[in-house]
C-alpha cells in the first residue's frame, strides 16, 4: 500500500510538472505573437485606421486565461460599405515569432453593438482553435469601435494555475 502511494505521488508530481511547463510555453508564445487589425478597404471602410497589437500586455485578466491586447487606433464604422447595413469590416492577421503571418478572418462591426461577428476566411473550427475574440465599444460619436482583441494559442485546453 505504501509503495502504491509513493508511485502515485511520483506520477502526480510529473503530471504537474508537465502542466506547468505547458503553461510557461503557452505564455512565452503569447508574449512573442502579435495580432494586426486593419480596415478592409475593399468594403469601403475608413482608411488609415490600423492597429497593431503586440504581446505581452498589462491586462491578463481576460476570461479563461485568454490574454487581452488593447487596440491603439480605433476602427470606425462607415455607412457607405457595400453591405448597406452601416457596418464595417476589419481584417485580422496573426504574426508568429518566426515572422510567419496568417490571415485569420474578418470582423464585422455594427454601430450600437457591443459584439463583433468574426468571419473566418477558412472555417469556423480553425478560428475557434486560434481563439480570437473582439470586444466592441462605442465612441463619443456613437460609432462602434474595436477596443480589444483576445488571443490564445492553439493548445486544446485552457486552465488557470
């Protein structure tokens, strides 16, 4: 019985060490990954409004351990877009530490809304694996603007230590 307990303690210790190393690796990935948010000029959105988001960031209290990055420049809505619903489209690009980039989708911004619909250029499962979320707020003129983007690397699970 005592031997079984010792083996169990050793096994649990190694498992915990693995989880901690995964957490450290995930954090370092986030610290070296950046997200670019840029207006999609093909949809007649406002020009010259781009936002580069780099990790690490001060606020790491986003839900489920997702790191929050604040956008420096707002992306304003444009009522002349081709959709005719007074919403704007912004493209999202992920940049990895090695310099590789991925176009991970589009964000539709609707005035008066606190949410953004993300349209992935590939498929929804791919986007969910990247776990990108966009927060929307309204500026003083009533335009919906992107205020933050959350990103978590693809790990298959999330946890808090």
